[in-house]
């Protein structure tokens, strides 16, 4: 079947089991071929082919609300709802999003790129349905990894208490981004392997229904039933919360899935259907992935699964940070590393294997990761928290209340800072400077290259105090020579090039673009001062005062939000000092940035050679007119 021509999911309801199996095969082949070109979350989607088809077979989207947690596993849903013909543009500039998008289809009822939100959203939608007296099903799909997130547990507590009618699909593939960890994961393992649970429960219910009247006898029977439950399964977690449990169900068997969903529909209240799936199913390289490499990746060779590597020979930024921190940890057992389910992405797997007592993967629990780090620091340890910028947003209160307020020495490696490209709005790391910079005690830095990154880490661990955040981008370094690590003068910027009239202030890899701008302008006889503003907080006020004394125009360039960002800090400083300075800020102005090639997105924003040159020339023109 040419799945790119599917217009809506209604045809699925009339297919035989054999036809459904053939459709699954065609969709898998389609996904493997398309993602080989565009990249994407191929492993997660290959694992939910049958599950997604079965959901659209048993429920009626968009009247029934199918809510994907995280959303990276919604590719099959997109195909079945008429977007297969756009898959050549998946995650590409102005193309199909890799996550559900409200403006793409009425079948996308919830947008998410972070985990553990689906149950709270489902509760809200279900309450809206009930208040308005409407009749349709609410079906959130959440993974076993996402269920370890605190927000999901809060929602389960509310759903079970109110007995709100919905069918919760627990997609259990034993993985999130990396292999799952924790007591919840172990509980799912016991449920997963205990095939006798539902059979025993049905037999017990049947026996109780035949007992003669009398509340005492029935109460005794209920206690017997509860005791038998615990004999069959250790920790009947969901039923104790008031949520009926159905499963485990083979997530690749259409008949079993249909029976489970029909059972859930007959129950007036919350039901959790525990579905066992195989991440990467149908594609050998993805199916045999044990560490999460195939969770989300770029283009790959179709025949072998080998990833198509870029041309850069420089090490990845994540690798530079993890290797440097491991060097410290090998010499000092007080140095520990913490990550919320990101050991692969943050390149900490080597640290995890070689220093297991000093490494903590806490699962998808960003808030816990940050406050745990605060507890470690309060007890004399030096914790390093490796976390993506977009995921650190989820631990804002813990950063403010538990770390910064107590002025604890925790070092944060903020990975994927700046634009990340194909994952789009939910993953762009552009909000951390505004939400961190107003915290009184924090230090925020960003290195221009990998050598400076090592100096920053050395300074953060051995010379600076309080909370330290070091931002770094996605991808590889620029290939500079490494020098012996040494401390950087705290809060001091670096002049990369002297210049007349105008100073351009920036930090991180953006400085490479500023260097290109300088070279281009020199051809026209225009000389600009290029400043490595590596300390975002505190600002180098001595440098700013000197620029004011020289009456230079200033341009700040940042791959971050302008509101509350670095440029705003500079303007605010000058306003407080009553300096009338010409400051032009270039960055992201009050909008979310969609998915696409980073260079194209930067060009849209105005962080481009042409636009920066234009702004410099306009500043020169203003100076000329003023003089």
C-alpha cells in the first residue's frame, strides 16, 4: 500500500487482521526510508506502529482525543491522518514537524516535546467534556520512562481520586531516551513478566460474584481478593490508586489490542492498558539498540543503519564537557555527575561505566535532579548536572529556591544551548539566559571554543563559588588546540580584536560569525572591536564603563531571547549608570522558533553576516549624523 496517499484513518476499521499486518509492514518500510534521509525519532515510532493503528481502529479521532506524551512517537499518527505525502519535509525548514502540531491537523489535539504532560492534559480535557455533558473518549499514551516524571504521578493521583473516565495507554518498551532506571521501572518489569495476573483477577471476580448476600462475607471476600492480588503481583500500584489495570498486552498483536481497548471502553472510570512494545521493531539496527542511540538521530545509511556523520573532526561539545568532568572526578570522589535520563546525549556513558558510584541517572525527573544536586552540595560534594537547556526549564523553581537561594556550589553543564534545529520550538535552547540571569547568586558563562570550555570547567570546580551555569551548543567544537587548564579571571571579558567606533559583544560559537563580519568590513576600511563576552552574568562592568568612556556604539549578538537576555542586561546596566549609549541588540524577539536547518533559522532571526554588517553600517551612519 502507498501509505503516502492515506487521507484519513477511517479505512482501518474495515481491514482484516492480515491486511492490518500488511499495512504495518508498509508503514515501517516507509518510515525507515524517509527517516534515513531526514533523520528523526525512528526507534520510538517503529515500536508503536501496531499500537497507533489499533488506536485509530478502536477510537474515532478527532472526536476522541488521542494525546501523545512527548509527541516524538506520533509519526504513524501523522501518516494515518493524511500527512504521509509531506514526509520528505519531516523536521525540515517550513516542513512537517516531528511532533504533534495543532495547526497541522485537527487530529493533533495536544502539542508536547517534553515528557510526562499527557495525563494532566487528559485530565483537563476529560473534565471539560464532563462539565459540558459531552460523550467521547480521552486516550493519553504515555511511556514507562515518562511515567517516572513527577508531573505524571501527580496526575495519576488526581485521576484515581476523581475516578475520571479515560483510557490511559502505558507504552512499555523498557526505554525512554536511554534505558529506564528506578523503582517504577522495576515494578513494570514485574507486571510485564507476570502473565497470570489478569487471569487470576478474572477468576477471583467471578468467584466473588457468586457469593451469597451479607456484607460481612463480602467484606471478607474483598480482603481475600486484595491478599491474592499481592500474592500474584508485587505492588499492584495502579489499582490501589483507583485505576483499573488491563494487561500486559502484546503491543504488536492486533487482536489483543482490540480486546483490551474494548474492555477499557466498558469500564466507567479510569483504565490503564499496559502495552508491551519493542522499540525499533522491524529494523535490525534500531531493534538491537541497547543504549538509546536510535531514540533520535540524523540521516543514516538505509542498508546498514550507519549514521551519516558530518565532516567535522573536532570532538562534540558534550564529549568535551563529560571527559573534563570525569578527569576531575577520577582525582576527587566529591565530584559526582547527575543527569535526568540523558547519559547518551550528554556523552556521560563512559563516566557511568568507569565511575558508577559517582554517577546518577535519575530518570526523567529534572526537578529531582537539581534538588538532589543541592542536597549533595549542602553535604560537601561538588555535583555536576548535565542537562539540556530546554529540559532545565522544568526545574526553574528548584534552581531558584533550592540551589541559588542557598548559594550552593553546583555546576550545571547546559547542553544544547541556542538553536538545535530539527526538533523545533519545544527544544530550542533559547530561554535559559532570561530565566537564570535574574537569580542573585548565579554565574553564567559560555565558551567561544572547546579550549576555553575546559578553562571554564576548571574555574567552576576549583576557584569559583556558588551556582555556576556553563552553556554550550549542540554539535561539535571548532577544532582548536587544547592548552593546560587554568583559571579564568572571574567576570572578565576578552578583547579578540581592537577596533574604532563600534564594539560587537557576543559569546559562544556566534563569535565565529562576528569574526567573519570583521574580515568582510575590513575590506571596506571599517574596523570593529570584537569582544568575547564569555561571562553573561556577572557582566564585565569595567569593560562596559570603558566603552562608555570611549563613547563607542555597541551591538550585542546572542542566540537567545532578547527579552531578559544578555543585551537586555547590558542596556539595563547603562540605564542604571545614566549612560546614554547607542546599543543595538540582535537576537530572538518575542517569538518561538520553528524547526529547520539552523543556518536558515538564524538568517530569519537576523543573526547573519549580511544583517550584522547592515546594523553596523546603520550605527556608523547614526554616529555620522549625530556628529
